[in-house]
C-alpha cells in the first residue's frame, strides 16, 4: 500500500470516527431537552419502573422524558377493585416518582368501559343500579382519587374512548345507566375535586371524520356549560402507512378553533402486518397467530427500520409545526420489549414500535429522523 493510499484510508477512518463521535454527542441530547420549547415529551410506564426493581429503565426515563403516564395503576380496576376497597400502593409509588423527578405526572384514566369492575353497576343483590346510584359511585371514586393527588397530578384523562368510529356513543354501562351526560358529570366531579388540574378527553382514531365530529360536539357542549376541559388526547396508535399525514393534521386543524390542546397520548408505530383488519386500538380486538404475521422474530431489518424512521419523522414534523397547540407527546411504552403491540391484536409476536429497542438502546435512525440530527 503506497503512502497516498494509507493517507486516504486514514482520512476515511478519521471522518468515520468524527461522524460517529458527533452523532454520539448529539445523541446525548435528551428528548425532553430537544423538544423543551415545543411540547412535553412523555412515556407510559410500568409498575417495575417506579418500584426500583428495573434500574436501567428508571434511569432512562429520568434522562429522556419530562412527563409520565401510568399504563394501568390508576385505572378503576387496579385502584378500586371492590366496594370500599382502594389499593393506592402502586399509584402512590407512581405519583411519588413523578413528583420526585419534577415530571408532568398524568392520571389515566377515571372513566373507561374497560377495566371497570362489574360491582360498580350492581347493588347488593346483583341487580343493575339506577342513574342516581351510579352517579354517586362515580362521584365518590373521582373525589377520592383525584382529591388524593390534588396538586401532584398535572392532568387527568377524565373519560376514555366514549365513541365508536362511526361517531355514535359507545353503548357502555356508564352510558346506558346514566345517559349521554355521564361524560359531562365526570368532568364536573373531576373539576370539583381538583380545580387546578388539567382535564382531558382521550380517544383513538380521531383521524376518522365521524368520530372526530362527535368529539368536537362534546367539547363544544362542555365549553357551553362552562365545564373545564384543557385538551383532547389522540392516542396515536398508527402503522407504517396508515393513517396518512394529512388525516393526522386534520385532527389538529379541526380542534384548533376550540382553543384546546391536542395531546398525542399513546404514540407507537406498528411495523407488523395484520390479517385484513383496519388498524384499531379497540382492546377487545384479537386475531389468531400465524407465522406470516410475525415476520421479524430475529430482529427488524434495516429497510424496515428506515421506514419506521421516516414515519416518525413525518409525524414529529407535524407536531413541531403545530407546537402551539400540541401540549404533550407520549410514547406508549419505553422499549420494544415492553410494548403492548407484542400481544395486540395477536399474542406472542415480536414488534418494534418505539424509540428504544429491547436492550434499552436508542434506535439511532429514528432519533435522527425525529430530531433532524
């Protein structure tokens, strides 16, 4: 090898090392710092992230995020499983973790059709209770839970998933027993329990025009009655191609005139194929396992990682464009291994929907895409 060749080789090596070092330095800029002037950057966390048993996860959360949401520990079933019985241990642990680390701590969720124990809707004889009795149970629960964390929880998802995709009310027991105004009553009770807390309505598929129209009407009804609502949550369970970016943008432009925030509350990107079912976050949906729908058992190919990066890039570009009304962007899970999409709507698959891989390492291509660095 002549002197010129060696020089070229060393120049190439130097450039490679400098480029790699430059990325490593930029990579150290946490998401919460990078988007500090734009919106809160959040993550949904599991019980073992706040009890100290998963130190690696805990460190990563504190380093990267300034907002947290609980996956399950503040839902009615986990918190209030039987009449008069509250289990606050894990919820307290979650809230204390957020307060200790100066995070915007989110409450999820007060009223939902899923994970609501059957006892809520029945009397001592097992018969369905009436409107006034159920309103009393709702009020007692909200006053107890919201009141306990008054001044510690920044905002509550008061009601979750009240509408079908076609815009009709979901026929839950909350709705059939109380009536359509159960949503307004839940917001009234939450406002009374903590007047300083932000209150949100949360749902999925708000890119669907019919569902979005119903939520818009709901917000207008609340505002007309002087019931406090700070924002709307679009869960953001998307795929590599659906919905298109124009449909997501329509959510933002339609809610903008109402003066409410649009929070993207449960963001992830499903990279796996589905068996002919339109993408949904309906928890009752399920599909049988077939190997052809689980193609990445051995890892995500570089080509698909690039697709994932481009998809996140387009979505985060939209968030930044509408930064004045996007209050929070929360990833639904910390790492790929902890994502609910490994088991939904097909159990036992290997999905890769998040920013951090199964080894708690940041996906460099995705980080570069969403930050432009």
